[in-house]
C-alpha cells in the first residue's frame, strides 16, 4: 500500500510539473523556441509583429520584407516574429498591447488609431483623397508626418504610412448604384465615429465592429455589408458571403506602421535608424504590391460571382454632398488645424 501511495504521489508530481511547463505564457518563436517578452535567451531583441489581415495580403508581404531588412541589417541582433489573421487580436487590442509593451509592432488602419489620437480621424473624411498620387504627396507632407509624432504621447511610435487603399462597399441585399440604395443597409464600419456618422448620412444603418469578427457577422447576416479595398474583399474571401460590390471609393485608408515606444526607446540609436528605414522601405514594397492587388482583384470578385455596380460621378457627388454636414460636425473633434492643414495639402497636391 505504501509503495502504491508513493507511486501515486510521484505520478501526481510529474503531472503537475509538465502542466506548469506547458502553460508557459511566453510567445513561441516561428522556429518553435520560447521567446521571453521582447528579449530571447540568446540576448537578441524580439519584435512580435501582428496584423489582422491574412498571410496572402500585401500587408503581410510588407511585414515579411520588414523582417528581412531588420534581421539582415542588425546581423540577427533583432529578430522579427510575424503573426497574421488576428492571431494576436484585433487592431485595437494589438495597439493597446504595444502601449503595454507585450507586443512590439502592429499596422492598423488610421480609423481605429483615432481612438488613441483623435486627429487621425482626418483620414476618414469621405472623399478626401481623389487619387493615390494625391494621397502619397499628402502623407509625405508636414501635416501627416506631424500626426505620426503625436502618437508618442500615447506610448506609440509611428514609423511609416503604409497603404490599405480606397474602400469599396459590398453587401448581400441589393446592388448599390445610387445614394438611395444605401437606405437601411446594415453596414459594418471600422470602430470610428466619423465613419459611423458618414454612413448614417448616406442612409445606411451602420455598426462598428472589429475586423476579426467581420466574416462571421457577414456569414450569419448580423450585418448586410462592409467596406474595404478590393484586395481585402478578395483575399479574405468576402465573395463567399457577399453578392454585390460597388466602386464607392468613399475613403482612402492609410495604414500606420506602429511600434511600442517602450521597445523603441530600448533600442540603440543605430537600431532605431534601422527599424525606421526598414518600415519605410518595406512600406514602399507593400504599397507597390497593394496597388497591383487592388487593380486586379475586382475582376476576380466578378469571376467569383459578385455583381459589380459602377457609381456614376453624378451619384458620387450626391454622396459627397450628403456627408458634408458630418465633416463640419467632426471638425472640432479632429482639430480644425489638422483638418484645414490636410485639406490645404490636398489642394496643393492636386495643383502640382
Ligand atoms: C485589418 C483591418 C482592415 C480594415 C478594417 O486588421 O478594419 O476594415 O480595413 O484592414 O485593419
């Protein structure tokens, strides 16, 4: 009996030790090693970089380019672990993780960033940018670059603007060709009040929702539709749960390459320069791939059975007119100086 009790106690001890070892809260490196928070056993610094889009998307290809540059330029002194498809959470959760120092990089759209720095809502002004060329010039300008600086007050470092792109509407109720067609559509929007009010002004019934919940919400009919660039609509397979697509092009969404300020401040001056230039270089690569993707995937969406509706200039003007009161309403929330500054930069870029 005594032997049996000893055997039982030893087995129980072994079980407890294994259970504790398996519940290690440290992140798993891509090669399966356990990495401690932003510092590995070998003393390398570790960047845990997470995005919401899947590994097919140009945003992830851009992240892999960032990884390649940083690991090469630092001779492996900084390692980059890449995560996609919301593996580390939704945009807001990952941004908060950067503030806490439990994650080092994420690349959300500017819309959710507005919950941390309200001025970023300026990029959610509908129909602000008439083209990618104007967007490039404005985002490289003083006002947009100055907004990146503001992120530091929120324990975030904005290293570069990347591109999500012009957003287009999909839904499963009806073709949307006119402003009247928006009437009553339950549209998921990003978690941004300006987006929400703009879709109400168009006659829709909008619901803010994290991107990680969107496909299921479309599949279950919780919402009728959503709006994203064609690359996202195609690569996230929204054509499986959406019947109609329209070229509303109602907002141009930048991404911002965000780094935890806690982590950034812990880097040497040389390493800070490396991650900053890598984010910019990888951004150029991502934007090139993104434009190629957005240019070609509308055709793929039609081949997958989606019905495409072209929005005429006349109908688009009606939409521009309908959202003007919302822009006026939000001008003070965003900051008149920022709105006027970006609007001026748009006019100057158009005139070049
Ligand atoms: C992905 C999102 C997405 C955005 C949205 O994490 O939420 O619809 O356009 O790209 O950031």
